[in-house]
């Protein structure tokens, strides 16, 4: 069985790693996003500044006079731009006058940009004529009479290199983020492992203390009980003192049970329960255990029965018969304590696919939903116990869960259909042993 302490520490470490990496991931993503935003904005601003400087310089060089219209034969409509930045000179109607950079004219000049610049004084936009991203700045040239613009200068910046730089920037930031997360994961694994060492040592020290103290208490407890039995048997005390001697014997029994349970829990936590596993029929174990518990049930004034038939050969498990008997006795004892006089506790074993379910149902008050997990913790007492009998330690259900876990099974509790509590133990099923074929007389 897996050490519960180790399992708890592993769960704690996983949660600590998840929370730490989650926070680091949020921080890295936030920083990466902010860096990418600032970097891309800076690249865009550089493009706009370069484009504005080129267009403003061209407008200033015109001195308010438009260039002569360019002969169409001098224009190469298929030649690519010779540089990232190009200029187009337009008349007042947006018609091309000059194309000194000999850029491809497909989709240029941009009439929408000219119209927008005419009303707002200038226009800056991104367009993609012929599938090439361009940044366009259109600036009007004021006429001499202060009327409509005499013409326009439309400058463009080819964004091919800019887009490549933007992608490279984003890829670099992403790569740095991934490397940072991997490094953070490695550091977190190392740090969390070291951080849990003192907690593990504390658990181990506590477990050793419980085991050592339990061992040391067994002998004096046995001596107290033995001496009290001598006083009781030999009538060495006055009549009015005999109830006190009986109380000593009963409390010694209670202490002995507590010590035994503590030793069992300490052993389970340290190295797991030692199981002598065999292929056994859980239905047979249940029937035998119920028969053994009939006297205890009668003493409590309740009944106990096996409910429902089981399919032959379908309820085999690989387990330790003694441990499974102990588990069922714990559940039956718990059911007897919570059942009103005259009621009955029922036990059922049934196949569930590749599992076998062992169900113990009582007719008591049931268990509140908020308490259904807490009752399996050591020293937790079920609410509403009918009697505070000697020997009740609050460890029974904790031991039952240890036994179920040692068999790779589970145990839980819910409401019974007719009222009361229903404990369900689920264990992995195994195939029934093959029947031996009879031999023919030779």
C-alpha cells in the first residue's frame, strides 16, 4: 500500500508546483505580452516617423508647385519598389502625376486615402494592394488661393521587412518565455522538494513517537489489567471497591484496543499493511464474518443478515482474508452502534464490472454529508453514537480505509435508500479459479 504520508506530501508538492508555476506563467506571459506590445509599437512608430519624414521632405521640396505629369511610357507598371519607402505625386483630383520610385501601380494611388486627406488635412493608413502590406501617408498640397488642395503627395512604406521583424520579435519573446518557464519548473521542483523535507521528517518523527510510545505502553497496561483481575478474582478488595476494580479492567481493555489500533496505523503509515494475498470469494468471506458477528449483534439488540444473492464465481478478489474480515467487522461494529434496537444491519456482495462491491447498510440516523469524509480520519467519532462502549477509539474507520487502500480499493458512505448509512467498499475483481475437469477412469 502506498504510504499515506508520502501520498499526502506528493499531493502537497504537486499543488505547490502547480500554484507556483501558474503564478510564474502568468508573470511571464504578462511580461512577454507587455514587451511584445511595446516592441511592436516601437517598430510601428519607427515606420511612421520614417514615412512622415520622407513625405514632409518631398512636400517642402515642391515649394507649392506640382511636378510635371510623367509620360506613361516612362512608368514601369510591373517593376517592384526600389526601396522600402516610395513617393507618388498626384494632382488635385488624385490622378498620378509622377512616380519617381517606379513602384507597381496596382491599387495605387489609393483614392480612399486621397479623399480622407482632402477633408482631414492628411491620412495615415495600412493597405494591401496586390497582397503586399503598405503603410500609406497622404498629405495635401495647399493651393495658392487657399481653395481645394492643388495636389497630393502619397508616400508609402513597404511593410515586408517590418512584418518579418515583428514576427521575429514575437518568436524571440515566446522562446525566452518557454525557456524561462522550463527553468522555473526545474527550480520549482528542486525548491519544493527541499521545502518538504522538514515536513517529511516531522511526519516520520511523529510516527516513530506513536509507535515507540504504543510499544512502551503495552506492558504496563497489561500489568494493570492483570493486577486488577487478580484483585477481582481473589476478592482482595471490599465490596464497595469492586466496581472500581471492574472499571480498571474495562478501561485497561479500552487502552489496549487503542494501543493496538495506534500500532496498526503507525505500521500502515510507515511501510504499508503486510498482506497475505490469495484469490478468495468475497461473498464467502462476508457470509462467514456475518455468522461470527451474530453474537455481537444480539448483544446490541440488533440483527445482522446477508442480503441478496450473489453470482457464482463473480465475486472473487485478490486479498488477505484476515484483513478483509477485519474491515467487515469494523463496518458491522459501526453499524451495530448506530442502529436502534430491533433493527437490522445488512451485508451485500455484488459484482460491478471489473470490481466487486461490499455494502454494509444500517437503519440508523445516517451520516451528514459534511461528515462523510471526516469520519475516515483517525480519532474521528461518528455523531449520534447510541452508546459509549469500552474499546471505541475512533480509529476503526481509519483502519478500514487503510485496508481498502492496501487492496487497491476504495471505501465511501452515502445514504441508504430506506434511511440510515450505507458503506460501500469496492475492490478489483479477479477471475474465478478454473474448475478442475473430472478424469475418466482408465
